[in-house]
C-alpha cells in the first residue's frame, strides 16, 4: 500500500511527541521536523518501538532560518513528492528580543513566518483530502499587527515577550483563515487549534513571578496529551473531513467573528509576508 506522509514540526516537544505518536499509530510515514535532529533521534527510536511503525524519521529544520525551511521542503519533494498531513506545531516564547539571520524577530519567525513559508512550499505536494493544522493560541485576542514593527521587532514600543507571542498567534490565525479560502477549491483543509494552557516548558516566563504563575495556572493546566488532543482530532478523525477555515478548542469550533475572519489587515499581512519569503519560493 502506498505510504501516506505526515509532517509534524517540533515533533520532539511535549505536544509534538503526542501528535507524532498518534499519526504514526494511524499508519502514516511520519516525518519529525526538528530543530535539533541529533537530540530528537532517541525520541524517534522510542516512538518506533511504542507504535510498531518503523516509518518514522527525523529531518532537521530551523524555523528561524528560512533557507533551512526551503532545504527541508526540497528534501520532502525529492524523497517523497507528496504530503498528506502537515502539523505546524513548533513554537517559541523567547525570554528576550532576539533576531534571526533573515532580519526577523525570532518569535515571529518561528511561530509565523517559518510555518507560513513551509506551508506554502508544501502545498504543491498536496492533493484533495490533505489536511493542514496550525498551532494557535487563545492569546491571539491580545495580538496587534503594527507594521513593520511586527516583523522587525515583534511588537511596537517596549518589548515584553508576551506581545510578540500574542502577535505571532494572531498572525498564524489570520493565515489559517486566508489560506483556507485559497486552497478550498483543491480539497485541502486548513484549521487552527488552541491547545489551552499546557504543562510544557513554554509557559515558564523565567521571571521572579514564576511561582505565582504556576499557582494560578496549576488548577486548569493540561497534560501534553490533553493539549494535543484537538490537533490530533483535526488531523485524523473522519468527522472533521472537509472542515476548513476554523479555530478550534477542546474539539469545538470557536466563533471568532468578523473582527478576525475579515480582519482589516489580513490581506496586508499576506502581502508583506509574501515579500519576505519570496527569495525562498523560486
């Protein structure tokens, strides 16, 4: 039987491991797209044993370096020529203001521009029935798109790490809505998911108030499997086949309203992002 190809970015992270395990158990040839391939290899071998699926492998990608995103996509095209599932799971919440080799604020690159480029490069390898799921967050509602600060500094004004993160999650949400419209005619679905507050390293602020943050979040915190559950549902379950352009939480569609589905800067965001990734598209 012909292999179906699934790609999960950040697959060696807490939620990424759960997503990888699920698609591997479902029989997909599973690509773990990871920032540190050597460190991810042990987890890959563990998943092979747990799932009984020997067709799991690690391929390196750095979403803060757009050339590596292009290199990854070229490898997928040359070796497989097709993609059936794409889970844009990887994310970061930077402890300070850092910049990439492409001149982007790092949170914006990892959480938005890198996944945007990867998705755009892989879409030509997808056919009807392919599914794309983007990891968003409830903090999209705090996001603002102030150009060009969004790309260059992550936010306008004084840097606080929550602002670039929120801005990046608004951007990936708007990208989901716009891309879903553009590829619907091809039978490709695109959806966003909010995992909730999950017990992963990303919630640690590395600040003096961490103990208080932990105390507030602890009663409502989710395990990585609980956080990944809705993403896995959107990737694999039959009852969501054909569902597209939606924002999901706890396996339910959340109505974002026209404020987001028809966001006044959605088209500008697309056009500005296209200019940034264009050198890597040719």
